[in-house]
C-alpha cells in the first residue's frame, strides 16, 4: 500500500512541486519515497509502505529497455503466477516486487494487461517511447486515483491533497458534488468535491496522449448468464475461491492480522486465516451502549478459531478529536463509522502492518436488510399510499439505518427506483431543496442528480439489480473510501478476500435464491459459515453494522460539539444552506422530536472538510 502522484505533459511544475505532491500523501507511505522527472513530458512520484521485497521494491520500476515505468498504489495478489509466466517468456526482473509484473505485462499486451491483474490498485504507467500516460483503477475502486487538467497536461494523485500540493489547482467547492454528497453521504465519480479535480470510477482507465485525456471503462461485473449449479456445487466452488483469495492476501514480508467484528463476513475470513496461517491476531472495536456493542461476539469467534484477540472501547469524548480525521478522507464524507474504523486502524497498526477484513460480502451475497425489503416490495407491486402516514412517522422516530428503511417503506407506492433511492439517501431531493439556498441550488444544477442518475437501477432481475447498484455506488463510494482513508491515515494496509473479483464474478452469476432466499439474506455465505464451524446463533444473529451511537451522543455528551459546529458563524456564513432549515433539523433532533443523526453528521462533516481543505 502506497501513494502515487505526478503529471504528464508540459505542466508548469518542477522537482520541488513533485516533492510537495509526494509529501502530501506521506502518511500512505512513510517508509520511502521515489521520484522521476522528465521536464515538459512527465513526472512519477511515489510514497512507499513496504510490504513485499522490503529492500528492493521502491518505485518507479522500469522495464528492461527503459521504455516504460510504473508506479502503483496497492497490491497485485497473483504476482507470483504472473512473474513465472513472464520469466518463462524471457522477461528480466530487477526486483521481487509484485508491481514489476505490471510493466512487463504492459510490454506484451498494452492496456489489456489490466485484465490479468488480480488485486487492488491505482496505477500510473509512463510509456516513454509513445509519450503516453496510463492511469488505471482496480475493479471495485478499493484504491483511489484522482486527476485534474491543467495548462499543458494533467496532474494525478492517490488523494486530492497531492494535486492541491502542486500549487496548480485552487481548492474550490464543486456545488454539484456537494448536492450529490448531501444525498449519498459521499461524492460519486467523476467528481471529488473540489472543482476541477476528478476521480476515476472503479474499473476505469485514463489515457493521456498527444495532449488529450480519454477516460473509459476496462471492466464490468457480469450478472448474466446465470449458472446452472446446485447448492452443494456452489458451496464447494465458493470454498475453493475463498481459500485461494485468502491465501493470496496472506503473502507479505511484514506481520499480518485481521479485523474481527463477530459478524459472518469477518468471521468467515478469520476461519480461513486460521486454517492457512495458524497463529492469527485479531482486532475489534466496541461501544458501551446496547445495540452497538459486538465485543462479546467477536471474542467468541476469536475463541472458536484460536486467535490472539484485542479490542478497543470507544467513548463519546473521542469523537470531536477523531472527527478531524475528515482531513484524511480528503473529500466530503459522512459515514460516521469512519470514526471506529480510524480508531481500529490506529490500534491494529501498533501490532501489524497488514490486516484482512470482511468487506464486500453484503454486496456480493445480498446481506443488507434493505435487499430483503426492496425485493419484498417489488413482489407486492405498487400499493396505495395508505402505508404512507404511519411509515412517515416511523421514519422520523426511528434511528439511523432503521429510519432510512422506514422511509423506503413509506414510499411503497413509488417505483422500485424511488423506494431504494429513499433508503440510500440522507437528504432526498425535496429536503435538499428546502436546505439549499437559491444560489447554491442554481450553482449545483438542482438537487436531483444523485437521485436520478447515480441511483438509477440497472435492468436486472430480483435482488441482482440492487446488488449491482450497491457494487457500483455504495461499495466504492462509501465503504472502500472509509477503509482506505482511515487505515492509510495510520499506514495500515487492509485486504479483503471477499473483494476478490473472481469471488464477485462467481456470486453475481449465481441464481438469485442462493443469495436472497425468501427472507434469509446471504444464504450461501451463511451455509458456508456453518461449514466453517460458526455456531448457529452467530450465523443467524441479526445484522448489526459497524455504526456508533452518535445520535444519542448528540443529545448528551456531544451536544456542545454539534451545536458549536453548526451554529458557528463560519458555518452559517458559507451561504450554501438556509439557516432556518438547519436549525429545524438540529432542534428537532436535540429535543427528540425526530432522529436526524445522518443529516446532522452529514452537515458537520461537510463543514469540517471545508475548514480543512477550502479555508486552508
């Protein structure tokens, strides 16, 4: 895991600018730095977190002839297999790094080499002979990659901070991105929150050549045709895939561990780690409030698989301080579980350099309650609005995800798109219109872009349409951003076997009832968990999520903090939001007339981001 930065073209920048760009992402790679600069043509910068080939793996890495060089943030898990084939075909390697395979594959296949890579990556490859830059992002957007057009060429970096550090791009707010963020709690590609700074979407590449940049997709997840496969055959194949995916993610020259929540996904991953690696260290985070604590479950799983386990207790007094971790997100980001992820990563990094996780099991195998509710509503078909008033009342009274699901139920008379969009949104378009000033809404181009475009459902059957949407939006936009930024703030590399693209390709083409069977979510993965020795009560335990009791804390210990942020003259002077509406949301929550936890966190994180990046 590392950070990359640089440019292509006759950009008005020099070695000092490249150094600043790399320094801005030094937290991603504290072990070493590498730069290469060809004036008026290209620059490659690199910050290294040493994981594989600790002595000789610094970047950029060149091919034998010196015609192409690569830098990569991430890991190529199948590098050993790729290297064997390349050596057999006559390529000469100068390092033991996984990244060197990329530049040799590019020699043979050009951009098509991306299809051979099994891993998480943000790649910058300079073809010196053709004066051509290739930027590429992995299939699920596990690793980030940003870019910006400037006079003479383009800049790129693993985080917006790298591009801003060049001094060639001013930090200005992109109003359309902010409107999207208000709805989704993250900024979807191609925007970043900063005017003029773009990010590649998962499975996209950018080619800069002859003074122009062209972006296109290089991979899509196929859900059709469906497999003709029995459940027993599916279990055997999934077991083999996860064994291999876990084995590949255990390759490292540094200590490894795992995040363990006690849920099915992380428990299954730990079961494979225990079988493959023997002595395993696991780490979890806990909260002293009923309904949010999973500590006892994590400890049980650790005992079952014989891991050395440590947990960390989160108290409300850490939140105002850790909320400053918003700086590491780099763009507007309002998933409050970033706080425990930040703290868990900090604790874990004191013991290991790499941690495995269970991320992406829900998107692959239909694990969210919203999947079950959405499919059930589809089967019922459009209903009259008689369900509206009671569901609307519930959506105001319930908390967090439950409130968003209640809003989805409130809209049973709507289309499948509108029902699911209601569940996935913090602020729906009418709420954004009430919140935003006329000037903000005009600059943003209205309030409906995220609702109409980003959350548009694909033309697939059953639960697959919701899994596909989540995999294209929520997974890379929220979950992967959270894990990447909060872990890299502490130079911790996180790897998830359930994010292996072969696992997802297998799951996508399964019959839908192997994923969602009646009201049972994640059916096949639960069957596998039973096979792996997880007790029935843990398999069937209600899904809890990785949230924190922030809404309750807003009414107690954190009330001065949230009032201080939203009522600060700096906040009110932005001119983006109607302060009467902000006060209504805040007052209704503090007086327990409604639960506006996600909206308040959304507004607070936006303000902290502006202070960290725009005001600075």
